[in-house]
C-alpha cells in the first residue's frame, strides 16, 4: 500500500466559464470603447471590437484570459470565476493492448492438441492456419484470401465458430506476467479482459463500453483515482517469453506493417469503441515505459447551434446527452462513426465482422464467418467510416459531443537494468489538477463576424 506521503490528492481547475454574453445584433449599431488617453469615446465597428476581443481572450486560451472580460465593453451577463474544488476525480484513461505477433508456440500447441485435422489436410497446413488464423480474421489482411476454404474446413470439422477459435488463441493471461494498481499487486485477469476492437480481439484495462452495450445503460463503474505521480497508477510487466521474434527460424512470418515485433497499445475513453483513429503506441521488449495522463474535459455550453440557411431550423453543433445512437447507449465521436460503419457493412454483406461481436450479440445480428470474407474483402474500403458521408444510398453525419474527455499522454523511456526480453509499462495521472474548458457559443459567432 502507498504511504501517506505518496497519496497526493488530485483536484479540478476550471479555466474559463462564461455561459452567455449579451451583445446587440442590430446590423448598424456601433459599439463604444474608451481606449484613448483623453478618455473621449471612440466609435468602433462591431467587427473591430470582436476581432480585438477574440485576439486577446481566445488566443490566450487560459485562466489569464478571464481578465479581458472585465476590460472589454461587451456586456457580460454571467462570468465564471477561477476556482478549485477538492477531490473531484476524473476517470482514468482506458488502455487496449493488441499483439502484433502470432500467438506464442505454447498457446498454439494447446489449441492444436484439441483439434481434429481434416482428412484431406496436412498437419503442417493445420498448424499454419492455427498460427495465422487471428491475423487472417481481418478483411484488411489480404494474405488470408488464399486460405478461406482451408480455414472454413478446419473450423467446420471441429464445430468451432470463428470467434471462439480466435479467443482460444488470444487469452489475456498469456500477455501479462504481473500487474500492480496503486502500489498493490493485482491479478492481471481482474484488471484486463478480452475486448473487441477494429484490430480484432485484444485485452483492455478500464474499458466499459461492452458491458454498457450488453445492459443498454451507461455504466458508472469507471475506474477513477484521486492520486497522481509516477509511484501511483498502473504498472504491467509483460511475460518474458511473449515478445520473442519467433520460435522456429525455418518458419519465419511476415511482420506487420509497423515492421515491429511487440504489442500495440491504444489509449481511449472507457466508453469509446477502439476505432481506426484511436491513438496508439508500439510496445517492444527491453523497454521500460513511463506514461503520464493529463485529462482535459471539453464542454460546449448551451446555445451552441446554428440556423440552417435553407430550412431556417435551429441545428445543434454538438451532440448532447439526448443524442441517441442506434447501437451504443452513450454518444461519442468514435461511437457515432462505428454506428455508421455497422450500417455500412450490414448493407453490403448482411453480417458483422468479429470485431463487432458485442453489438451482434446484443441485437441478434449475424456474425461474418469465413464464407462471408469475399464480400468483406470486396467492400473493405467502404465499411469503415471515419468521416461524414453523403451518398445516394448512404448518409453518415456525426457531431462532436457537447461534453467529452480527451487524454493527453506523455511518454518517456527509462534506461534500467531489465531483461532484454522483458517489457514494463507504468501509466499514471500526471498532475494534481485536471482542466475543464468551456467553449463560449457566442465567441464562435463573434469569431466568424470578426473574420
């Protein structure tokens, strides 16, 4: 357990809170300032004042910008004050770890021992399929095209689904040697669980989206901490024999596009799907990595909308808690585009790839098997949506959430005497404070007018 001297508590600091700024919208009205020495009023245009105001306030973008509201002559109805609150805790970032290498030989031998090899398949071919099966189960790995029939036959002979086959080869217990949380040794299987991402089946820490999908409710069981500093947080040690290049020099495999042997770690919000655009870092043997996390809460205040020039309707510029998604109980930018991706692949192929297993199980949708991969290959470039799309038969429009948490990560490599086959990761909250930033709706309007 951490000593009292190490239990540094964390707080929240709010940078700017301005809920509303009253300003005349009559086109020809002129605004007045008193900047000259003899204090005679100087008439300035609306555009000049807004331009100066935004240059001073928004460019500063920090707590110091507050002083400019008192100096400007734009009437402020509510001005927030800089404040600290004690023990207001932000959720820790989620980590998802995916291997860039085939399953280790020990795991492959266990799985292979439980399989029946089809009569018209050699043992060498069956071992090859067990080795590369997890990689081939992704439509963006073209090397699998030549083995679809063989993989289908192997699974059919053993009455296995594609998901169960991959899960048997990728248990989280193979990756981790030991785990520590807040200075206390923990069972890694309690901290990490199997998860589904665009990269396939992986292992995640503090990831709660899938249980929210299952229950249909936004979970409140996010892992939080009120401690900070490098002696707190999560530490993992990867199995010493896990990050080896290969066990058979005569059977070398082709490395991934990163040309790396190791793991890829994605950092993301606990309620966000791990999509193509997720931030990532390569983890390799012989490294001791320290990563500090700095959460930033971004809020867009009420009134953040625009008027459609054609219909005259008031349209929100952000997605609030009332914004609903078809397949997720909580709105997120990533979740919105994944909802679009799900619609796209169902429209094209009538099934969902294995990385959408939680959605398929929740909504009783068909999971793609090997016979569906020809369709997935043919539509690979159209079934992962990462931006708004408007087509004749398909539309996807996603807004930034009105409130969201971003995680800034700073990583450093420590040079310590560790095994050349070992990898250690330490991840913790960086500071005693985290920042909450409010977007001022009227400021965006002023910015456009100033331009």
